[in-house]
C-alpha cells in the first residue's frame, strides 16, 4: 500500500514568490495535517484538515493557507515567501482527527527560499 | 499551552548497549497521548511508541520501552540492544486526548548515534 506521498521533494524559490506543496494521504485516511520543520528543530503544527474542513491552525501568519480536496489530498500554499520560510514541510495523514489513530508522515518537501 | 522539552541535544551509545532518552512536558490536561517518533536521514517521521496518559502501564514495543511518570510529567524512552539502524533524530511529542483536533506538539529532538 502506498504511504503518504508529498510533492515535490525539493524546490527552490525566490523571496516574494508563492509556492504550493501537495500531499496525498494513505487511502482511506480523511485527516491531513501540515507541519513545518526548521533545521535543528522539531516540527511545528501549521494546519489540520478533516473531511475537507479546517480543524486546527497553528501560530503561522496568513501568508500560509491550505485546503483539502474531495479525494482527501491537500495543498499547502505559502505567499510572499521569506527567507525564514526555508524548512522541511511535512504532511501527516490519519484515519480520524482526534489522535486515537496513528498519524503517518510523508518524506516531506524541502523548501529553500533564496 | 502545552510544551515538550528534550534536554539532551545529542547522545551516543555503543551497539548492543542500552540508552535512555529524556522528555518532560507541561500540560494542564488530564488525558492525553505521548509519542516517540524517529526521524532517520531519509526525513520520514516514524512512530516508535505511543502512551495513553490514562494507562498506568508503560508501553513497550520490542526493544523500545517508556518510563511514563504522570505526576512528574516525564516520558523517557529506553532503547535496549541498540542497533546501527537506530541512529536517527528522536522526537518526543504530545497530543491532547479527544476533541476534534489532533495536532502533535514536538520537542526539539535528540540526535542519537549508535557506534559499532
């Protein structure tokens, strides 16, 4: 069975640009969460979506937005990129939203802003 | 707000020996989950072990076990018979129990090196 897949694996953007990251959850999983992991730190929660509705938002500026599609895949958008947005962006999927089932992570998208 | 603290940025252990990674957390919640995740150089977070706060019995998974001290808000991970493949970053994480939101709060991690 395919795990959580994220695309692209790496990308380089210029300050001020916009970026879209994509995540396909494990088949049957309805919850998708996004995390930002800056080098040398633990992941920080950005968003959670369940059944296409936002269930949680971390302490990130409005430049960050996300959505979930009817097939439960998800996109994370970041506008007006800053150097500080350079990080590994992780997507996690789970069958439900409340933590009673395991969250499975993808391999992440490494974003470099220059 | 909940916080998770890992006070050991780096640790090393000889192959086949035992190592313990420390984690403390702060919360006013009574029911919650605690996790240890492993992140090898491949970057993918892998769940190592999970503990539900209402369960007094410490969780075990093969060579991995935890020492959960709820009153002290401590959640350490013991790795027995360490193997070279255990070399990775290890993150302790917290999640509130129930509700509609299930986001993880991570510590800063401990880099574990297993030496042959």
